[in-house]
């Protein structure tokens, strides 16, 4: 897990293991909601990216940014590739958000929302 940078009020994180990154972002979203600090929203993409001079570039970086802007506050939205990379981990609830046109992205992007399953 690597903190890359802040971009305005956004934060970029990268990780080679999608399940680990998902656990981290779910922890952050839940902690912020519990403390009533603010409601975070997450755009999560998976794929090949290039690291150069401490920054990251590539299609998944752009895709994650666009998804973040499309997601409502308190939500974690992922691409289909990220959903497939994570698989059916226990304790998660997935829902298909729909296929969306995102600015600067060719074609429709199939998006999924995820949250931790309610306990009890």
C-alpha cells in the first residue's frame, strides 16, 4: 500500500493487491462516517499503470479519478476489472451500479458498489 499524493481534496493510493486496497478504503470510509468527520467517496480501478518520479500514470489512474467524481458520498465504486480481481471475498456485499459514460473514457464503464455486509 502506498500513499502517492493529494489532489485538492482527493487522495491517491496504489497497491499491487486489490483485496488489501479494498480493505483499507472500506476502513477509511467507515472510520470517517463513524466520527462524522466527512463522507468519503472512493473510485477504484485495476490495471497496468506506470510509476514515474513518485507519481503514477495510466488508464486505471484516470478511471479511478472519473469514478470518484461519479460516486455518491459514502460509496466505494469499482470497475468490473477491480471487482473480478477482488473476487467473492467473504463479508462483502456487491451491487451492480450500471454502465456509465465517464468523461474522457471511451465507451461505457461497468461499475459496482461494495460495502461490508451487516453483522448481527
